[in-house]
């Protein structure tokens, strides 16, 4: 397990079984680093579609092998319509998680091939709440559906129908959310439903209008937890075009998932504290951490980042360090009897030592300050084409 050769063998077997071409889009969720569906993946996916058409132009069916915890809900429409430009028959193969934006991609597929472990999820988007007033605490995310559910609850469950009372309810909501955030909630509420409808109606086999509305309502409003996992039985009940793979295909799909799980080390989270203790360092750099993959038989692209982890210490604010050190020669040595050039060298050395001592004391003060946490930053993230067959 763990080489491109082995993954390609599984991809070829899936292609032969399905009579298709396979395009893999895999966004990892290894803690504490994870990736999501994002706009930056559209161009690598496009280049893979071009490569697939060049290698086997007559094959009109494509399978998108998808694993993701979600991401930017504006991207699924771009991915689906782009794939439709190349292939008339489009299916999604889901070994495990295809949450949120991943579920939206699945809505645009002609068939959703789900393994026994496959999961879709609700598609209600989240927003970062703008902070009212000053705060150093990162603003929390809010669910668009939570806001609309609050108003529905007060009107329907609490039986508040008087317009002035409803105005007070909205006023209380506005005291926690800025007008811009409320405006974004309204736009996202409408946008997610519009895109879901366009995705469902883009399928080759047309779907009844009434069923379109039922599916959208179920995925945006009727499932009250964003973390709810929708298995293939429930997805079928919703009216989605689910296919259950036979045992042979089920094994191929799951084995391919395990290859990517191993490659991205999804089951081996990075523990920053343990890492810094093991390396006995205040700061530790990790280069080329793989987060996401786009792969076909012709090509392999990986999204990689760099990270620096650092111990965060509670250093006294603005410490005053006054070091008065009287440096001199050892007793019994008369400096006047030393060669002139040697005296100059000794004086220079003592001057350098005197200048270095405050810095050494400052470093030691930091080193002995209590650790209050671990901080880290990531940088240099980009898609890279890989040619090493051992990856």
C-alpha cells in the first residue's frame, strides 16, 4: 500500500468495471491540517479532464471519485458544469464522506454510486459572523439555517404573530448580528437553493419539479443538524439517483479510498505538543504537508503546505533587564605587561560579551516562562504536479 502504481491499478480496474474514466478529487481531513473543496482546485481538475480526453477521446462516461468534508459552496456548480463540457454521462463514486459542498457535486451527477460507508450531508452553508464592537476573539461561524430557524421557531412554535412582537424578535437578532451579516444570510439562503436546483436539473435524466423541491427542502431545512450523515438508504428515500455497487466494485472503491487514506495519513493526526517535546525544540517546521489530491491515470497533482509550530509562553510584559557586569582579567595579571594587540583583542571580547549578556538573559527568561499553548501558521500552499511513481 502507498504507491501511485498500486492506485493506478485500482483505478484501471474501476474503469474496466464501469466502462468509464475515473477522476479522483480527494480533500484530506488529517488533524490539525485539513483541506476543503475550493476554487483553486478547478484549474487542476480542468487539466486532468484535458489529459483524459487526449488518452481516450471516445469514452463518454466519467466517474468522479470524491472524498471531502465540504468547502466553498460556490465551487460545485463550476466543477459539475466543467465536467459536463467534456462528458455526457457523469457519475460520482463516494467511498466515505462527501459532505456539504461534496453533496452538492453529487446532486449534479446522473448517478451517485455509494459504498456501504458512504455519507452525504445537509447543504446549509455557514458564515463567519462579523463582530459587533471590539474583540480579540475569532468570530464564530453561524449556520444560515440557524438564523431562519430562529425566526420560524418564534413565529410558529412560540406562537408570536403580532407584527410588533416579531419586530422585537428581529431586533434581538440584530443585536447579535450586524446588518451585513443578516444580508449575507439572506443571499446565501437564496443562493444555495438556486444552485441546488440548477444542479439537480442539469442531470441527463430529468427529474420532476415537485421532487426537486422536496430534495432541496430536505437537504437545507428538514435535517436539523449540519453533521447529520445521510447514508445510501436515506439518500434513496429522498429521491436521489443512488446506485449500490456490487461486491467487486464495492471492494475496489474502498481499497482505493484506503490508498489515499494512507497517502495523506488521515488516521495519524499531528500532535504539535508531542512533536515539540520529542524534538526538544521551541519551534519546529514541517515542509510539504499533502492536503489534497487530484489524480487520473495520466497525471497526479497534490496540494501541499508548509507549517511552523511554536510553543506559546506567558512572558512578563515589557521586562526591564538591567545587567551591570564588571568584566576584568583574572587576578595577578597586569594588563600593562600584555602585548598591545593582545590587550585590544581582550577588550573587544569583553565588550562583545557585555553586549550579549542581556540577550542571553532575555532568551532564558522566555525559556523559563510557563507554556500556555502551541501556536502555528501555515504558508506556501499550492498545487504541485508529481512525477515520482513511488508517491
